[in-house]
C-alpha cells in the first residue's frame, strides 16, 4: 500500500494478552517435538458437566431466534436460585445475562465511569481488566498487594493514597486471579467502608466462588451491608462448570438505575447466545458433589504446585486459599526471559513448561518482573512432572 | 436508598432500543387477548437449516474450553470459502470471528475512531449503531437519504457537507436496514471516492447479502478497488441462516494493522462461543437452493407488503431490492402515536399489528416522524392479513 490509513490511538494502545503473548514460542517448541505443559492459561481440564453438554445435544429448537436482551427468563430465575443456595439473595430482575464474564466487566466499567474517570484496581489483577479499561476509555489506577504476605488486600492508607476526585469505583476479584487470595471479613469490610466513604462503586469479580480450599470462605459483595446502590457482582459459568467456551456470564446489582443501563447496553448487542444459556441453565442442576469433587481435585493440585515451588531455592510462594492460580516470586531478574528460555532453549527429556510472566498482571511499570503466574489446571501427576521440569529449568537458567 | 450513587453520563445517555420500546404496549394488548402480528423486529420465522441445528445435537465435546480469540481455525477457513463462493476474495487470516455482528461493529468503531471522533452514517440506519456509538464514545453524524427516491445513497455534495477534520469513517448497511435499498455500482463508486479523497475508513454492514430480489446485486466493500487499507466488512450468520440466537459474526479487512487491533480487542473478551461457531461452520454446507427458496419466499412477502402499502391512501413506499424491511411514509403526524394506537386502542376482530416508528432510525431530530419500518418476517398469508389490519387501523386513526 502506498497510502496508509491509521487506526485509532486507542486501538494502537490496546494491549495484547500477556497470557497469550508467548504462544508463538510454545508453538515453535511443539514444532520441534517438545511436549509443553501449559500452566500459562486458566483453561481447566475438568470435564464440563454431562447435564450441560446434554442440553446442547437435546436442542429441539426450529428457529434459533433472538432471546431477551437481559437473558432467557427461565435461566435468570434458575440462576437466582443458584445464588440463593450459595447465600446470595438477588432477584431475577436484578440480574442480566452477559456474553461471558468479559462482557459483564466491560458493561460495568462503562456504567460506573466516564471517559477519563479512574477505577482503582488491586494489582496483580486479572490481566484483561487492562484491555477492558482501554476499551471503556477508563484509567485503571493500581494499588499494589504484596507477594510477601500472600497478596492480602492492601491497607486503607494504600487505597487512600490513590483515590482522587475522579475515582468512580474499585474493582477486584475474589477469590483472586492471579493470586488465589480469598479475602476475609476484615478485608471485605475495608472495601465496604472505602466504597461508602469515598462514594465509589464496588465491582467484584467472583467467578472463582466455588474454588475455595481449607477454611477459606468466599464472601460476596452483594452481602455487604448498605451497599445496595454501589455493589456490582460480575460472574461467569466458565470456571464454575469448566465451560469457558459457552460464553455465559452475568452482572448483578440492586441499583435499579445501573441495571437499567445494563439492559440498554444489552439491547445494543441484542442478546447473549441462546443455546449456551439453555446449557448453562442445565448446568445449574449439578449436585453439590460435583463442586466437592472439583475442590478436592484442585486442592491436591494446589498442594503439589505450592509444595514444589516452596522447595525450589529462592522461590517465594504462599499457599493461596482459592481459585486455581498461584503467583510465585522467582530468583530471576526477568521472569519473561525465563518463560521464553523454558520454551526456546530448555527441555527435560523432551518436555517443558509454559508459565505466564506476572508483569502483565500489574499496571505499575516494573512490578512483577520477577514473578510468574502458574495455573494449576492439569492433573496431579502431570503437575508433579511439570514442577520437576520447572525446577530443573530454573536451576539451568540461573547457571547461565 | 437514602444516598444514591450516580451511574456514568454515558450510561445515562445510552439509548434504549427503539425497536423494543413499545414492547410493553404489545404485552398489554396480548394480556387483553389481542393477537399481535409482529412486524417491528427483524426476527425471521424461517427455520434454521437442519445442518446447523444438527451440529448442536452432535456435539461430543468433553471440555468446553476457550477457543482462539480470532475464532476457530476450521470455521475461519470454511468462512473464507463461503466468501470466495459469493465472489469476495478474503484470506482466513484477514477474518476475525465475533460474537454476532454487534461485536464486529463495536470493535470496528473503536478501531477506526477515537473518543469524540466522527463517523458519518447514512440515515435512516440500523438503530443499534446509535447505541454502539455511545458505547464507543464516537459521534455519529448523519447524512439523510430520502423516502421519495427509495432511500438511494445521498449525493457526494450531501456527504461533503457533513465531513469534517474529525471524520474518520463512513458506516452503511447494504442491503440496507431499515430501508431495504441495495446500492448499485455508481453508489458504491461514490463511497469509494469519498473514502479515498477524504481519507476515511468504509465500514460496510453486509449481513443481508443473501437477501436480494429481482435484479438487485449485493456489491461488497471488499471488492472496491484501492481500498485495502480502509475497507472493513462486518457480517453475521443471524439473518443468513435465520440463526439470530447463535451470536456468530465476523469482521474482515485487508488492513493488517486494523486486523491486529481486532485480535487484541478479541483477546480481551477471550473468544466467541465455541459450539455456536461449530454450528455456523455446519451451516456453510447448505446448498444454494436454501438461499434460493428463502429469496423466493421473501420476494413474495415484500410484494405483499409493498403492494398493500401502495394501495393505502397517502402512504409512500418504494419497493426495495433487498433485506426484509421497508420504510413507509404514512399520512400521519406522529408514527409513534400511530404505532401505540394500533396496540393500545385498535383491533380488527381481535387482531392488531406492531410496527416500529422510524424516528429511532434517524440521528437528525425530527426526521422520520411520519415513517415506520415494517419487517416482513411472517408468511405471505399472515402478512396479507396484517396489511388488512394496518390499512383499517390507519383509516381509523386518521378519522380520529
């Protein structure tokens, strides 16, 4: 092309997914015949519940038509029932079904903040928040949690230091991606007071609710007192039912004006996928034993990973209470270099491991440079082997 | 609530869907036992191809995992094959699968324009463009087409009058929603020259490609010479395969930088729904005879509607060449009043008709006040009856 028309500045600044950034190195390793254990992405290997997949197979729809913009009524009602069972009291009309949790977060950001407004985020955070912020033209302002204390919620003073007149909301995930931290009642109370005193929305990403181990308990933003006008829940079936490809999530709030805005955003994109909603509705019938088995399995995986990491010289890793991630501090200067080394120049008997450099989970430049996120989404035996490879790779990397 | 936290200004200004605005009146008519013929929404009654529905039923996926952010590779390749068959040469890597055409338009707007930039749109236009513009913080600038000439593309001078230094793109649908107009080669050439001379992207919504009647031919933006860096196609399976609830669309361009931005927007929301993409892929196997039958059916419907409208005193309606809509000018001062009258105060032997007031399809205040959009999405017999009711209602309304 002789002439070239430039795309918008926001499109130019839109970040690539740091989780997927190293995929070409993995592809090239595989092309060389190396087996790659993928610990870089939160894609569970757990089978989707049979009841959910059966709903696809039993589809008898003749005309696959638009559904309601706020989601299928039967699904919204059943979903309210699920929330009741986990102790969250929310009416079907205070729920809007979204196309994945992604859309829920994007809609929520747009509804709580205008262009140039600020949203405080606890870092490290789910990396795609950064992309959503660019798409919503909102400024993400980080408050940093620390590896040393297992990424507990930063202090009130830490929040006060970054809150300005343009701050409109705090967004956090609980249980946390990428840290796995599960906030306790004191921490939730700190967020509640901040929201009240500084007049902020509290946007809680609770997609890992069912992934809590030992005595960790997931506390919902919707159960915080006095926040009816400012508590926003975003959720998804992706992790809960190992159904990431279904793209069914939701946003919930008791703020009617907020929910009416959700509906109008929803009307613009017409509706979430119809049959996937029917499948998500079917998934709601899985017995508690499904989650119990899943939790047992993930607890074992977490233990394998955390215990192996703790044994590696110079590695810092607090065993987290939830989700299926852990952020580990490595004795390296640049974790991305290390991650690329693992794919590009290392293998143990023809096998290697892919991890996600953690700097992509921070908004503060330079933070997380010596950290990686490990998603423990493989079975315990594979994880044991992957940790062996990681330990050997780390040793080799440090020698060079 | 005593205190009340305000949502963002953009959320406050987000428009409700004008197509769905009158739904409460329809609901109330139905509650009174009135049968309502829905001509207000572009939801076809045509059955989704059996091959597509069978793909849902034959799902044998065990783990419903994330797909690639740009869509399933097999589907992108098959889709490129579809485009080849309809005379559009586009490589799979220049296609990104979206969650419906809605997401394609939203992504495209964000990538061609920054906050406050202007996008020229031919009005009347697909009403959801207005919502997408609010979501993308872009200003839609209308150039008005006229009922009197069947909504042909406005003149070059009309466009020049509204193009400013902030104009970044022209967006149009062809075949047109809500007008049904199919632009000819001269009209496309006018758009091509405008894009080149004023350095604009040309975003073409071609979701009604297969709905062309008589000798109307759908000309694609991707076949315009010299526009490789600025032609953007948005498309969807919703209308083509009567699969609005599948939420599978795409965006295509030969501008690599633009497509790379599409990928990064796509990565933020992870992926389009997986099984729906497999179903869309299966739909590509339908033989040409499927579209031929569909076209025959819709041509009959269009003729029923247009001929009936033309017979109504004072009604102006040019028979359009494509899509399944017609915008008719009625001999009334306020078409919304009339539409509400039809639902609220009129019935013919217990039946009435719902139409969409056309002012929601205009950005210029006051335009389209005496126009309605009629979607001919019912069978010919039902449409005949609906037109009888409409004629009687119009007569009654004018008497009062």
